């Protein structure tokens, strides 16, 4: 099942190329950096805790879960009225209900430049219009997305609060902003929030505690020596995975790049995938 949103750093490529690394356990599924929810929709767990610091994003998922029909109807209205003038009017708008706010976010996400979600320091969406004209897609299935989300708890909060609830048998997938220790400013912009290297260190401590409590963890992160060092203990397995970058404006600059998939040793499915993977795009770290 594909997500209903496009998201920078989204993991559709990961679930397509490395599905064995993401096998659900019998416990609850927990994801503290929700984004498009590609891994969640791939696994379709029976019980889940989904969170993000982006409250608009979390509200959109909740509206699709609770009022998918109204979201879809409003999205069809956006399709009928879509043009440049309408796009910028909607970008400035402040809808009054959760369903109309969700439809607005999905509309802007599908028609903005490069499918980016970016806001200014005031939390205002500021991405210009893109070239895509399709607001309602042929394979949209809001009823199916609502069913998949039916048993999900959705919370807008910091990742540490979400991870504190992980217990033995849970499966935790983590996809934070890819901060590395030695970049120019030592942080990356995470919507209107800053995600610093100290947040990466805080995340590593939280995940170590999660593993100590018996949960399984899979973490996507930058393929960088500072990240490898951060997860350098014997509790973690490393696997290098390859993807094609889609963020560059020109296709000439969209080249293959690598990311790091870090798995707790309790995650036997990911460990088995590492042992059996072959080819130049996957190698043990």
C-alpha cells in the first residue's frame, strides 16, 4: 500500500528494495518520525503508535483515519479548481476543520514544487507551485488508508516521549533527519524545528534504552563515520543500502547515494537480510 503523501526522505524505495529488513514482530509498531508513513503502510500492523513533531502532519493522518470521505470529497474539489491563483490562495488559507486542513495539506503536497513540505519560522507553508496537475490520483484509496490507520494511536510529540513507551516485543522503525557531526552548522532544518547533532546523540541513547527493554529497532540514517561511531556498540548491526536521490532540481544531479540501515541484534529479520544480501548495493558495515 503506497502512502497518500510525498515526503522528503520518504522510504518507498526502502520497502520496495529491502522489505526483508522491515518484518513486523508480534508486538506494537512504533514510528516516532512519521513523514509519509511508507514503512507503516507497507507493514500494515494491527496496532501502532505513530508520532511526529509536525502537528499538521499528525492531524492529517488522524483526519484520514477518522473522516476519510470528507477529506476525499474536499480533495476532489481542489482538483476541479486547481490553477496557479487557486494554489496560492489555498497556501494562504486557514481551513477551520481537521478534514479540510488535511485536504489542504494533501493538495499542496501533491501540487507544490518537488513535493516538498517546507514551512517558515512561523509555521507557514511556503513552497511555490510545481508542474503537476493531478490532485486526485487513479489509485487513491482513502477508505483503505483509513482502515490501515484504524487501530493507530497518533500523537504530535518529541521522539523521546514516543520511544519511552516501547516495550518487549515491539517493533520500532526510526527515520530521523540526517544530521552528521561534522557538517557546517551541526544541524539540519526539520520543518520549523532544528534537529541537531545533540538530538542525534539523544536519539541514540533513547534507542539503546529501547533495545535494553527488549524491543526490536531498525534505524535509517546517514551513511557517515560519525553515525557509524554513534551506533558502534555490539548491540547494533550496520548495512549499507543504495537509493537514487530525488531531491535535486536537475535530473543530472540525481545520482545513486547510500544510506545506513542500523538494526538491533534482537531484530532477527534484519540480521538475516544482512547475511543473505548480495550485490554491489548492499554491504555489511
